[in-house]
C-alpha cells in the first residue's frame, strides 16, 4: 500500500505542476489573441464543459476496465492538449487545446478513485489524513508551477506550455512502470445514452441518502471556490493592474500556505476534531476570505486573503472528499468520484463565464460577494445540523450527522 500510495501522490504532483504552469497566463494569452473578458471565461469554461460529460464516463469505465488504462489515456490527452496550447497562434487552437484535455483528461477523478481503493480498509482518520496528504501534494505543485509559469510567460507563452507537456509525459511513464491495478472486473461493457449524458448517475447520487447532502456541500464549495480561482487572472488584471508573473506569485503563495497547513496543522486537527467540525471551520475561513475580496486595493491585502482562502479550501476539500469516498464501495467509487467531478465541472462551466461578465459589466470585487452568497446556505445547513448532532451524538458514523430522516424512519 505504501508504494502505491506514494506513487499516486507523485502522479498527482506532476499533474498539478503541469496544469498550474499554464494557469497564470491563459487569460493573458487569450486576451492578446483578441478575446474579451467574457470570451476568456468561455475558453476556460470549455475545458470544464467537456469534463462534465467525460468525468463520469471515464470514472465508470475505470470501474469496469481498471484505473491504470484509463489513467494512461487521460494523461496522453493532457500531453497533447499542452502541446497544442504551446503552438496556439489563434483562439481556435486555444479552444482546441482545452477541449482535448477536457474530453479525456479526467486525471484527478481517477487519482481520487485509486486513492480511495487503496485506503478502503483504513479507519476514517487515516482516510482523511491520506486525502489531506493528497491536498498537500496539490499545494506543492501549486506552489512551484504558477510562479515558474508566470515568469516564463513573460518571455514567451509557448515555453510553460511545452514544459507542462513534458511534465505530463513523465506521468505517463510513472503510470506504466510504478502503478499497480486495483480493479479486477470482467463485466461486459455496454454503451448507453446515459454514458454520454450522465444525468442518471447524477440523479442516483443525489437521491442516495448517504451522498446527497455531501454532494450539496461539495457543489456549494466548488461553485464559490471556482468563481474566484477561474477568474483570478482577469480579476488581477482589471482590479490590481498586474501581469501573469504577479498572478503566479499569488498562486504560489496559496500553494505555500496549503503545504505548511496540510503538513503541520491539518494532521493534528484530524486527531482531535471530527470531519464535521473540520468542515465547518473550513467553511468559516473561506467565507471570511470571500467577504474581503471586494475591499482589495493592494497586492499585500491580496496575499492575506489568499492565505485565508488557501486554509479554508485546504480543510474543506480533503474532508469532504474522504467522507464521500468512505460512503461508496469499490465497485461504484470511480462513478461517484466522476459524479463529484461533474459537479465541479458544472461550476467551472458557469463561473468563468459569470465572472467574465461581472468583471466586464460591474466591478471585479463583486466576485467575492457572489461567492459568499453561494457558500452561505451550505454553511448555515452544516451549522444547524451540527447543533442537532451535538444534542444527538449517536449518529457519529453518518455523513456529517445529516441523515435525520434515517433515524426517524428506523
């Protein structure tokens, strides 16, 4: 388990590093090629729209054919997408690079499913810590990639794109030689319309007692979170008048805070606090960060907000992901993780376009206000349910103590 665990973390690291290299400059590249803020949002959303349809399919395929072959296909498409981006001299090629990566590059879906496979026999605290380490690795990649990508983009946009392609190619080699298969399933595969329009899986997951509230929490988080992250470049350009190198520094700082928090503080919190309390603390931290964005007028204050933002996200994501994983079995874990990624893709389709319109027509700082409004229902629900849980502590094994109707029906 240790070899597989560290291998999948290394794969996640290289994947995040490659992706984060292009993150700071993509809005600037599109703008230089003639895109408006709204068009930049559409370009960013094109990747997520493809992910919305592909993530559940690839997750389901991995449940039947295994994680390893699907990871290889996913990584090959990512390499190709980065190469096309490096060659892009028109908006069409920028779109094409994002679409190719989005259609087949469900790397994180498969990585989370694989991690859930190898941690399935561990206790809750160990599972939460393991997903916390995954978040740490994400932070390390996020710490290194944006600063390098933002700096290299000031020389030429193609350099970080080709570097990202090379890093993703290394991941392909690691999958081939270092990763063992965790799924053995000889079921015959049948293609249906639902495989292309994953409405059935989404509905089934939201009607599942163990999952529906967790998915509501997850959707609220990714919607509010993506509204900021997807538009950070445009926000920085229009609000603070800075370039991709400065955006890279913001993202680098987010990664640094995430690394320190996940390595030093988060494991200790997991030992003393329940997932439910951790989730509430994460929501409070990120909600406070959202409410301050409208007041940003300097880079220094932006760093403060990004630090709080990183801590909140660093608590919420591993906590909610480990809870979702613990409520699914090996046979369906890839599908459920694919559903969760589809929800994230929905948010990443809506938020870049919405953010572009807000920046173009209102004021950039309104992004924070809208993010706070989106997260508020989830925060209120979790606080109310926690108060009920405090009075009725017997439901410790239920997801965040939310299934009051199960207790009543039983």
